[in-house]
């Protein structure tokens, strides 16, 4: 008799366990970037960090540091990044200036500003309002790298390119992610581009919304690309989603390089500038709560 057991010739009912059809068929999601329950359309964000560039002089040293040197930066780039000689804040804007000048055996100088150690975040909404340089050989970028490199060196710990633009393809703005599974060294990087012909004449807001299971790319609040690793694999690992660790912001203009210099550098265009109106970072308490301890 189902649900009964014999004990000293007396039948006593056992505890009856009811298993529903849903429990028999439903598989709980596994892996990284899956299983989070939230409504992304109702998230509320609070400004947690910003630079409005409402001062004069060098970039705020409590918010920015410099990556310095002329090593090619892994891309055969041609510039030397100086310690502040190519960055100035004036008239309410940050100006990053790329110059054609001899410096430490290189022909070009520029600046690479980083918020590492002064602005590091796990998840959030990031917005940078900027005008981009023009001309063949320029390669401006607004992007993010991991602060602790939790999963190892590039690309294992990831990269988020909020905005990249190469001068030989003027007006084509790129948003991209790089991971161990998806990166340009393998030809598997995942991203998308959008056309804005006036990127050098007008300010545009370049942004990402980095959530625990996806990254959304926007320009002027227009969504044009979503990276969601569970769309590519059933159970993402750090190879597909290393984006569960703190990242920091980087602002720079590279000159030449494997991509930026693919069609040469036009020396007649210099100096060139990336002009930045503001950098703003927002975070959501709801996201902090559902990701706490994960």
C-alpha cells in the first residue's frame, strides 16, 4: 500500500511527500550571471561618484591617476602617455590632448586617466558626456578594466569598452566586451557599433548599465547593444562572465596601433582632443541587495 509501512503488524501512515509537475521538470539555472530576480525597468539609481569638471587646472587627483609610458600598451600604439602634460580642466570641461611631438623616442604624446583605487565599482550605471577627436590614426576610448584581476591577466578578468572610435571610420562608435571566451585575439569579441556622424562636433552621452547578468550599452540613452552570456552558453563561467568583480574607469586617446593605425596616421590633424563634460556613476540599492554575498 503506497504511503504506509508495516511495524509490529500495525500499519501506520508515513509522511506523504507531494512532488509537483513543476518540481519534476524545472531545472534551476546554474553558473554565473544567472538566477537573479529583479525588474530592470523599475530599478532606482543613486549618484555615487562623479566629476563635473567645474574647476580649473589639472584633473582632480582625488579621483584620477595617470597610466604613464610608451610601451605600445599591448596594441602597438605609438603615443607616450604623460603624467598630466596632455590633460587640462578649463571652462567646465576636461580636455585630453593628443599631440604630434617627439617625446622619449616616440612621435606622439597623450594622456590615459584612470580612476583605479579612487573609483572602483561592482555593477552600476556609467555615463560620460564627450566630444571625440577627428582624423586618421586617432583612437579615443572610454572603458573599464578590473581593479584586482580576480581571474588572471587580460582577457581572463574582462574588459568593458563603453566607447571606442577609430578615426579612419569617422562616426562609427563601438561598444564591446572582452573575456577569455570572447576577445579580439581569438576573433570572438562581442559588441556592436552605431553611427553618429557628428561625434567630433557635438557632445554625446556614452553609457553602460552593468547588471549582475547583462551589460547594456547606450548612446544618448538609446539602447543599441546588450551582452548577456546566458544567450551564448547554458551555464556561464568566468570565461564568459568575469564581470562579478570591481572595475574602474579609463579615459584616453591612443594614436595608431593595431586597430587605430590600421590605415596609418595623418600627422596634419594634430593636436586633437577628447573633450569631456562629465563622468557620472550611479548604483542601485536593489541590485546591491540581491547580489550581496554572491
